[in-house]
């Protein structure tokens, strides 16, 4: 069981009815993870779906050659791994790692399915979440196939600037994994943007100096 006061802080749950929140409170419980700890391992059975209460995580896929593809970063209020609970195979489709100390609301597959079947406001909330995630994955696929690495980096930097809650702490390795390239290329392109007075860097924090120029770079397609 988890306290109602914690559920009421989740933005995604603001529109839920009191009886729905009560049911979630009775079925869910809180789990805590330390920085660097794995919440979910790709390929393992999906034991729980999570909704972040506090902290930040990253979602990634690992390739056989050792490289990783970072799919997303998520913070408070974001659902994690819930789609894996509904898959016929019942396996995790990606790994999830804690970037900071993380607390989550945890729901097992039976409880999650029961909430979806019983409470229409809960179902509608997650249909909207699934639609958002499909849009994000579509954009990611398009970026990787249609745009140059320089353009993909420019688009990433613009998105980073528009999401201040996650604008710090990105290493060049993580950026490379996010945009589908390698660390050396990211480092070279960041230096180029800096020399062109498009950005400025202070350790792992990047600030935009010329947003218009970066937008122009982001529109360069890979012919």
C-alpha cells in the first residue's frame, strides 16, 4: 500500500477520481533505488510497472557490440515499463537505470491490468501516455534515418534547452548514444558549435547562445 498523499503529487493523476486513487493506493507500493542501480533489465520478465515519485532515470537498449542506445530520460510523474506488463511475451523491452536516488510507485501486472479494466479514467490516462510515447519513438526513428549527425545533435540541444529539468548531467557518451553516433564525433561537433558562438559549455552544462542558428542546423537532412 502507498500513501494517498504521494499519489496526489503525481501530475498524471491529477484528473483521477478519488475512488481510482484509493484503488491505486491499495494495490501499489513504494520502491526506492540508489544512483546507478538498475530498476529494469532488458529481456527479464516484467515484474512491475513503475511511476516515478522522485528522481531521474534513463531508458536504454544494449547492443551485442557493447554500445548502448539511450531512448529517453524520465523524471517525476513519468510511467516506466508499463507497456511491458501488457506484452504477450511479458518481458522487459529495455533497461532502466537510476541516475539519482529514485522512489517509484510499483504495480504488478495483475494490479495494473485490473486498474485498466475497472477504472476508465485510469485507462484514458494511460492511453494518452502511450500515444505520447509512440510519438516520441517515431521522432527518434526519423531523426536517426533522415538527418545528419550534426543536425541530430542540434535538434537534441534544442530539446535539452526546452527541458530545463533534464538539461544537466549529460555526458558526451550519453549524448552520442542518444543521437546514434560515437563520443569523438559529439566532442568535435560541440567544439564546432562553440567556435561558431552557437553554444557555450561549462563542464556538462550546455547553454544556447544562438538558437536561430541551431534551428537552421537542425533542419539539415541527410541526402
